[in-house]
């Protein structure tokens, strides 16, 4: 891989055409072909299947494409961080967050920091726990907003002074829609739609007072908008956090749990993380807001 740059490989993945990639990168086609052969020999894997008119990626090629994109993103992020000086704070802060009203703490801290340093830019990527921790571990984001409990062996954290409440998203014409609140017994025989990260030992599973294997699990979601479409189409009842789906003038309604079930959250970052100047300043603002 020493002689074949990732951006060259990614250009070929995009065009799937030797001539076009060679033209884009001002290379001769024989040079491009030789570099690709050298790369495949070094890896010991075939990356492309050559057809009569076009090429396609092998499974190994698709894996390398994903990793190459991540590597180049990380290189770009690192170069930007290094270029920042103490006298002029500018650059990017990358955050991964689940769907929660707790994001308001992030945006408030971002606004305060931009008032002092207007050249700091914020990027919030939505995702569930799996998405956020994966990006954190790869170094693609600086911070993640996660629900409790936090894995303290992997992450440093700052607890936010906010809790979300669980409830059930359902159709207005469903059997439980007339109830003021939903009890565990109400759901024991109903088709349930879960967040994909709900574990057997989670607070929600404990609230239901039933082994998950005894319940009717109809589907899972990672972002609740898609879960709401499942509910709308009659797939089941979605266990979800309050306030995420607007049910005003909708065929859906949201009911709280009884007894109530609340969950806390924290902003987390990798242990021994070396922050860029913008990320360091952002953390200070978060600490001030939560003090």
C-alpha cells in the first residue's frame, strides 16, 4: 500500500473506470493498473473484478473502501487540529449524539463558545449508542452523548443535569390508546418495537418485569423516526423516549409509563484523549453549564 495512495484507490472506487480515474489524477492508465496490482499483491487480496466494460469491488475491496474513507477523514481532522494556534481558536468540533432533548446542552455550550470564537464550527451526527461509540473509538468524533450507564473503563464523562423519560409510541386507534399511562402488564402480550441497543439487563427490560424471551419482539430501530413509521404501519408498539416524535394532529400518540422510568445521560470522550483547541474550549463551556 506504500505506493498506492488511498485517495487514488477511492477515486477508482467512485468511477469504477480506469481511464476516467487515470484522467482525473493525471496518470497513465498502465501506471494506474500497475499500482493497483502492486496494492493487491501487498494485501494478498483481489480488490476489483475486471469486466469487459467496467470493474466492480470485491467484498475485500468494499472493506478497504470504508476504512480508507475513515483514514482520510481522520487525517484531515488531524491536520486541521495541528494548524490551530493559541492566538486564534478556529476549527471543528465533532459530536455524536442519540435522539434526546439533552442535545440542547450541547447547542447551548456551542453557542457560548461561538460568541467568543466565531470560527469554531460544530458537527453533530445523529446515531444510537452503537454508532456513537464506534465513531468515538475510531477517533472520528471528539465527544459522544450517551445514555446511562457509561462504560467508565473506556471513557471519561461529564454527567448532564437532565433526564429523559420512557414511554410508548402507538397508533391512536390501538387497544392501549385510551389509557393515561402504560403498565408493564399492558405490554406483555403486545408486539414491541425496541431500540436495537436495549439489552436484557437494561432499566427498560427490568421495568417490564419479564424475560425478553417471553415478550413479543416485533422489530428494532436505531433512530425513532423509522420506528414511528413501523408504528404507523401497524407493526407494533415502540418503546421510546418522550418528546422525539411530534404527535400533534397525527395518527400516533405517546403514553408515559407507570411507574415512570427515567434515564440520565453523559457527554463522554475517550480516556487519554488529546483534544484540539476548539474541543478543549467546548468541554470547558460544558463544564460551566453543568457546574
